[in-house]
């Protein structure tokens, strides 16, 4: 899925940009073992504040509990979180990874999986 980022000022080549994306597991993967190792990048070229990893179960996508949050950027691919899936129902799950800037900007990417 695309990264959604809406700047509030005019951007040029020197403007801060998010560094954001999941690297593993791939989009649409069926997960059959626990823990789920989640890899990705979550940072910025400048003015980075923090990143947040959330999830939503099923297709309603109304409730997004946090799995992880840190102010340490992950500008290169790394393990973001090891998720114990025990007790979660089978079916669709969506992971949401967000980076926030010191100026209040936010970029989001989502990953859709099946348990």
C-alpha cells in the first residue's frame, strides 16, 4: 500500500522526508507460527520524533492498540517487533506503521496479513 504523507508547507529537495515501510513479512502473507517477526524501516531524513506500530483485528479497523513505540529511528531495515500471536483469532489483521515529525507531520503505511 502507498505511504500517505501530506505536507503543510511547500517541499523542495532539502525538506525532511519520511523513511517508512515494512520489509517482512510481505503484503498478504498468511502467518501460521508465533512469534511474528516484523521487519521494516521507520525514520526520517530530518526532524524525526518517533515511530509507532499498531494493529487491528478483522475488517472493521476501528481499534488500533499499540504494539511498539520509540523515539529511536530505524532508517535501515531492522526488526521492529517480535509479536506473540497466542490468543489472537484466525483471520485478517492489519499492521499500521507511522512516523511522526517534530513539527507534527505524520506518515503511515499499512500491511495486511492473515492469521
